[in-house]
């Protein structure tokens, strides 16, 4: 049930299964291995096994960060009702 905090590439794994439903909507757990599908994405959960990864992206540069930015949920200040032309 551990949440992956960053995107990365699997470098060592032992029967690793990931729940990617938060990103893909797919309810089946995805088996990850060095040979096949070694990419691990932030915002997903480890359901079985263990592994080590090299981090490739964090924060707004990660897959979930990009999605949140596109959805406008990254905490940006939206229109607060003030006209900024005269500031």
C-alpha cells in the first residue's frame, strides 16, 4: 500500500505489483519487472512485492504533477476578482 512519491525506473524488483488506477482507471494490478514495463509512476500504490528505483521526475515534472497542472489543481492562484491592469 505504499504510495510512490516520484516517477522512476525499476532497477531491482521482487514480484512487484502496482495499482495504477489513480492514473489510468484500470483496476487490475500491473506487474513490473526489469525486462517488461520497468516504469514506476508517482501517485500509484505498491500492492505486492518490493523494489528499488532510480528517480527520474518529482513534483510538477512527474506524471501526476503534469496531470494536476493540466487540471488546474496544482495550487495556482486563480482569478481573485481584482483587476491587475492598474497594479
